[in-house]
C-alpha cells in the first residue's frame, strides 16, 4: 500500500472543520491493512460532527472479513475533481452507531491509491445502465472511441466528446501494449471537466469496477446476463495490471507520452 502521496498538502483547524460537512451523503473508501494485505470497504457519510463522521455499514469491496471496531484505517474520498486522504479510527459500538474519527490532517493529493502512468492509447467504450444489462443485448453494441491520458490499475482518465453524468457506467474494451488484450472492464464515472487542449472534448475520470463488486452496482439478474468474456477484471487481474504498469514505468511504452 502506498502511503506517501505526491504533492500532498494538508487541511487543519477551522479549514478542516468547514470542509468535512461537504462529505454528507457522499461515499468514502476505507483501506485497512491487515498482515500486509489491504482490505477495502465503502461507506456513505450520514452525519458530520467536527472530526467525527457517522457512516452506514461499510461494504467490503476487496479483501476478506468484516471491518472490526477500534481499527486504524486510511480514509479516501473525492470532492469534485480532487482526491483526499487521511488517517482515521473506525468505531462500531452497536448496529446503529458506526463512526470514523479522523486522527490526522486531511491531505489533498494528486495521486490515487494506485499509481497513475501517462499512457495514451485508444480504447472502445459504450455507456451502459442496469436496464441495458438486464436486457442482455450485447450483439449490436455501438462502440465509441476514446483516448486515455493516464492509466492505473484502479482507473483511467479518458478524453470523450460529451459530458458523462457522475456515477454513470461505461463498458470499456481495452488492449494494453504488451500486457493483454483486448479485454473488457466496467467503469464508473467519478468526475469530469473540460479539456485544456480540445474545447470540444471532456476529461472523464473513471474508476474500474472489479468483478467482485459488480453486485453493488447491478442486479444479480443483469450480471447473470453478461457473457463470461466481459468479466475478466477481478482482484487478481488488477494486481497483475498494477505490477505490469509499475515494471514498465521506466521504459517507453507504445503510445506513452514521456514528455511530462
């Protein structure tokens, strides 16, 4: 687990207190490191009282077991286009009271949990919904073309010609040079913005959805309609991709912009 973000700045004092209420009714990600293995959970913030965040029952995204009380965790969340992280303690006194007590400064960072690499390549994508998946119509998908501006094992930054709604879903067809492909991966739009280089295009931040967490986003019936070929991106493949991108970071990959 990478704990030192690049270019981090901190929020504290009155700035911190004023900032936290913006998390109400927002989803946050909780990383818990146990015996060298990271378990990942998601929860929604229900209430904020200074440094204390009351949350609903954390849902496991990756790893094993339940998140136990009195546990130190790393809290990660997105506001607008910006990523934040901080240390926190998780407390669960009973079934109705679950809290995250922030124990350190909130860091504003330009780095995700998975390292991003400036890999530019063409991919195919198509917007999808729970309804379209449930219909099982995968024969005549109208694929659109996009370019990645950066890539990590956890997501990608795309350049697309329209404004994708926040939390909407994309099915992507990717072929990463010298890794494997083509393969499919589902993604959820986390943020968007205007491109600085092409005013006719939008920047779209997409978080990859692991096979193990698809049931959080789509019904069991919709998932059952998916061909197996569309479900390769699991925890093992994510780790393989993370290792591969890390091993290639010192080499010039096809299509990579090494000028930055």
